[in-house]
C-alpha cells in the first residue's frame, strides 16, 4: 500500500526521506543543550570532580563512540522510530525490548517536564534581570508547551530548521567567549592542557565519579539519531554519519569549552571559583571578562532558547516512541496515526504536550520549586532511565551480532560494543551510587526516585511475557515494522 493511500486511513507511516544528516545532528545536539551544559555542568564538574573535567568529557565521548560503532551497524537491519525498543527486542528478546521502551518513554517524558520547568524558571529570571518584569515561571513554561506542540504538529524538517538556528547561536557565543579567553591568556595554555588531560586527574582523583556523572549526563539524547531513521534520507549512511558527528562534536565541544575555562581563570583560579559562592556564574564571568557585559546578557538570553531547543528535540523523540509503541499495539493505537499532510505523529505529540501541561499545572498547585523541585527530580529519574536504556541497548548489539556478524568485522560488532557496554554499565552504576549529585537531595528519597526505573522496566517485561502467553499472534507480530523497513543487503 502506498504512503498516500495509507494516510487516508490515518496511518502508520512517518514522513519518509525528509531529514538530512545535519538535520538529525541538530536534533541530537540540541537535546544535549550544549549551552546549558556549559553553564551548569561545567562549574559542577570542577566543583565536585576537579581539574580533569575536560578530559572526562572526551573519555565519555569515546565510550559512546565505541557503543555507536556497533549501534550504527545494527541500524542497517533495524529501522524503527522506537529505537531502543526495536534494538533491545532484536538483540535480547521482545520482553526486554518492551521493558526498555517503557523506561525510555517515561525518561523522555520526565525530561520534557524538567526542561519546561527550567525554561520557565530561567526565562522568568532573565526577564527580571534584563527588563525588570517579574512574573510566574509557569506562564513561560505553558507558553513553551504550546509552541512546542505547534512545531511537533508540523513536518519534522520544520522543527529541524528551528533547531539549526537556535543551536548555531548558542554554540557561536560559547566559541566566541572561549577563543577570546584563550587569546588573552595564551600563557596559561600549556599548564591548562597538562592538568585538564592528565589521566591522574581524570581517573584517579577523589572526584572521578562525579566527573563521569556529569560527563555522561551531558550526552543525553545522542541515541536520537536512530529514532529518526524512518524519516531520514538514505538512512544506511545518514544515521551512522549523524551519530558519529553528533557524539564527536559534543565530546570535542564540551572538552574545549571546559578547557577554555581552565585557561581563562588558570587551574588554581577555576577551582577557587568553582568552590566559591559564585560557582554558578562561571560562564557569565568568563563572558564578561572576555567580551564585556553584553556577552553575559546574550548568554542569559540564549539559555532560554537553549532550553527551548532541548525540550523541542526531546519532545520529538518521545512522540516517536509513543508512535512506535502505538503502531505495535503496546499503547493505544491512536498514537500510531500521523497527520494526512504533515506526516507527523500529531496525536502522540498532542498527548505528550497534555501530560507536560498537566504536570506543570500540578507543580504550580503543589507550590513546587521549578528548579529544585519539579526540575531536578524529573531530571534525575530521566537521566538514570536513559543511561539504563543505553546500557541495555549496548548489550543488545552484542546479542544481535553474537552468532552472526553479518559480514562485519569482530572489532566493529563485538569488541567495540563490549567495551562500550562496559563503559555505559559502569556509568550507570556510578550515577546510581552518586545520585545525590544529580538529584540535589539526600537520604531515602533518592532510592525512591531510582526505583522508578527498575519498576517500569519489570512492568514492561511482564507485559511482554503476558502477551506471549495469552496473545501469541499479537506477540509474534511485534517489531514487524522493523523488519518490513529493514534495508536490503
């Protein structure tokens, strides 16, 4: 049946062949929100982890590249908008795939709620600082929900163009600040390089665990490259290329930005600032020192657009997971409908927007703090969920190629994925045992938040096992769209 005919009946196809390599890169890098990482993760990395922060970013990127080597090889055989679901199902079995899918949807939805809250908080703060208007954070958060919902309703390439503009602006200002600081303080380059990439500071410092908590957290959303495989032009080349470009760019950009801060303030100076009361102003101080007060103002404005770009990218990813599971009959099939003209998963997008809206309103009624309450709690669970899903996906790559390497070298589909899986599982355990750095809270409440991930995962596995026993025909058809869309050869 043609796509056009399928659309008449409300359909299960996304817009095929719309996204280029760089469209997908913009989605993935925007989800990582590089400006917000520089503003928040950089000072926290120095404060809790030490001078090895730039090197830890490169190391985290290297682990993800190792994982991506096998992940992208598998993308030749697995093309499905529910990326981790399809990969885990193909490599470890359908019940595991369903469990991972449930975890990923919950994680993405919580990250949406988190970034709406943070966007509202920082927009309100910026308007108060810049023009003296003090409102309520929820007004800005709800406005963002409406705008993201509109963009999510349109064709996918429209959202990609919006992200391209916003991402270019935030990367541009960070590069300008960093390069200016390096030029002005060139005499510190050698010592900054020595301490930033010294293996002892990266792997043997007492703050090593903290470095990797923030390091892996900074790459959230990189798996989005395969989420868009169904909508990509020439996905057999577009998806691997976008994955490598996105991870390599983020790793190098984060390392460069963090290293530039070490150059700007000097090793002793950056640690003194990170451990002082103004640690959260590190980027603003660097911008003001390098370019003048206008740079701080620009950064303050671009933080808003960075959070918006981030939530738009995550919203698009989550709506495609809802679409995929609706198509599989694991969620209401209405989620599998796409717009007759836009070919966007508009029902899933609207449903996600409604969940976000209800969460924001509930937070307001409960008088929750948008930053320390609604924001950090939802972020903490979302981070654990996504890194858990990445770890399971890494193992699924090994399972998929273990008996049949499908003409690939053993290094690409076994050695590299095994190393990547070890790195991701280690990162997951490090984050679990240092969860207070992510959640901002202490005590038993942390374990309550952590428990959300295994509970949802086990629930998904149970659903899969029940389907297998009581609805074998439905179970046998799960992930069939993956095979129907598999590439020849």
